[in-house]
C-alpha cells in the first residue's frame, strides 16, 4: 500500500512501513501496482536522475535486508528457551 502525504510517501508492505520523500512516489507507484517500468521512463516521470533512482532502489534493498534480519532474529529469540537467572 502506498499512502501519499503532502511531504512524504509511506510504503506499507509485508508488515513493515517505510517513509520516503514525496518525490519517491513516481518510482514506488509502479512497484506497488506490479508494473514493469524501464529506468528511462522512471527518470522522466520522477524527475530524478538515474543515480537518484539507483539510490532509492539501493535504499529499498537495504531496508528489506534489515527487515529480514530483524524477523530472523525475532524468530530465533522466540524459539530459544528463556534463560533463568
């Protein structure tokens, strides 16, 4: 789900929420809608440089990795017996 505010865009997916600058909407919208868009179209539509779009995609990938690591840690913690002191 993509929630567009005045200054930010909030992406909610797989139980996580991420907030981006409003300019990211043009890049995130096709992803949320399940569309395939080439980078040239994204740069034109979003008004961002190719480097800006690459940076956003890298940030998304990093956020996904962090969420996956936190979920794995939480699953391991839940599966471990509580230590008694």
